[in-house]
């Protein structure tokens, strides 16, 4: 179990250009596997174009209280990149002008940003319809100042999306660290106590599952049924939906694939599972990703690879909706992760 980010370890893969070089060479560079662009062209889906701007996904910082082995953000306690209040205000201005219906806050642990609550309060004032916070759950128990987060979320009707690798201790702790499972269960119970996941409250609590190894997730509806049964029977926990998300070969999961000598096999699995129907539902078509320092990306994964949008409007300061709506979406081989099998997005499977 790693305890430091790639950046803190001075690992070459902490540099986005090194990751992109790896993804572009080898089995893709020698033609053994088709590039993602070639697969799109073969199925008449190149170039990828936006269909609108429904979701404004904002990464408010890479600081996190956990160091998970699969993390594509390379987040951790040693990451100090944090969105300022000034940049948050730019986000609010752009969100209001763009007409996007959903504000999706992510990290790291977004709650660790010192201006997180201010951001939520101000976003509520401008009438966001769906307000998502992606929580790792353990942050609620990490410090006394976070213990009231369930009540805070309830006050602003925040849609809580929580990551839980599995409903058993061993698999969760292996991926996220010793003790994470028990703290996650306690946090879910705290959310249930204020009404989250309970029928008739309107307080949405969704879970996110991603595989612990180099394989695709099982059927999402089957996984949801298994999670609901196990968590209810063992811990009396309720939740609304489960999202199954494929691990993308980015950052620490890419490191894992290389170190375990699974990279080529995993990429071959993704390529063989390429589903052109899943392409039609990928999140980059209706989502804009914003980095902690205000730059614009097609998705959170492109953000971690420093692949800024292909438009003149590359920062919140020069936001131009028309140019963004007419852009081509930037792609690379990691995109196979979102189009394999039933597809994968921040809201789970796309097919």
C-alpha cells in the first residue's frame, strides 16, 4: 500500500507527458493494437463533439486524507494544490452564465478545501438544480471539524456520491488503506441517520464501485443488488444507486498496471471490449472539467494528463461557450476505459 503520491515520490509518471508517451508508444505505437482514434474512425464516431454543457465538474484540489492505489488524480495528504476563493468565484460566474444544470465537486477530498462550504453556500444561491459532492466517506471521520458534514450536506440538499470499492473489508482496505472500510461504514451510517439514502427524503446517496485489479467491472445492476443486500444485512445501510466505473490507465492505476506487468493485457481487454454504442454516452460530451487553477478540460482524466480543451477558451477567465460547443474533444488511448463494454462515466455505465 503506497503512502505517498507519485509526485512526492518523484516518479516519472507524475509527469503527464510521460504518461502520454507510454500510452502512445509500445503496443499502440507499433500497430499491435489500434489507437482510440482509429477505433472511432472505423465506427464513424470521429471526431468526438460536445452535445451541450449539462455538467460543470470542478476539481477543488488534489489534497486528500487517503492515498488509494488506483487514484487517477494522484491525490494525497502531500498534494497542496487547492482552488482559491477567487477561482471559485469565477466558477460560479461561468456556471450561472453557461446554463449548466449540475455542479459536480470533486478532488482529492473536496471537503478539505478551506473554502468548500463557502462554495457550496454560494452555489446554492444561484439555483443549481443538481449539486454533487464526490466524497471518499472517511473524510467525515478524519477530523472533528468534518463530523457535521452529513448535516451540512442535508441543509443544501447535496447529492452525495461516495466511493466504496467493495462491501467487504479486505478488498476495500487493500485498495484504500487499513481501517478505511470500517470508517466508510460509520460515515454511511451517519449519512443514513440524517436521511440520506432513505425513501421519501429526497436526499440522494449513491455509491461508486471500481475494480480492485486489472479487469472490467461486472454488470452494474447486479453489483448494485449485491451491495444493497450485503450492506443492509450486515450494517443496516441504505443507499440509492451504485455506479460501476472502469479504472482508466492514468496516474497511479497506470503505475500499478506497469508494476504488475498487466498493462498490455489490460489495454488489450479494453480495446477488445470497445463498444461504439458506449461512445454516444461518454461524459465528455456534456461535461466540462475545471482544474483547481481554473483551466478547462474535456473530462477529469484529460485534466490529469494536462490535455486542455481544443478551443480558444482554455481558462475560466476567457470562457466562451460558443467556442467550447464547437470544439473537438481531445482523445488518447486512455479513452478506451470509458467505451469498454457497457461504458463508463462519472454516473456509471453509459449503455
